[in-house]
C-alpha cells in the first residue's frame, strides 16, 4: 500500500467531502516564492524560467554562491539561459 494516496492528508469524511467538492479540480498555488505579490495578482507573463525562479531571489543567489557558482552566472552579464 502506498503512503501517498489522494486522501493521505484528509483525516475524516468532512475533509474528504470538502476536498472533493471544492478543491480537487483547482490548481495548486505555491505562495512560498519570492515573486512580488503584484506580479502574481496581475498574472505577469515571464520571458523564461530564470525570471520566475532566480531573478531577484537573494536566497537562491546566496546558495549558488555557497556552492561556488561564479557571480557572472548569478547577477552578472550571462544570459538568463546560462544563469539558469
């Protein structure tokens, strides 16, 4: 039996009913990101994955520096594709 089932966090019938009726077909929103709220609210289109995931995220930059990534690939003149 698999641990991760569609209802593994739903601990009672009320939770299952509410999930199935209201949430099951909704998209997953991960609000733990470093995008400005305004960009999310306005559904800003991004040019590429770098803009969404790395641009302006100083936590990821710090991690990259700690792992020895050259600054040129973090905030330097490299292309977004190279930085990603």
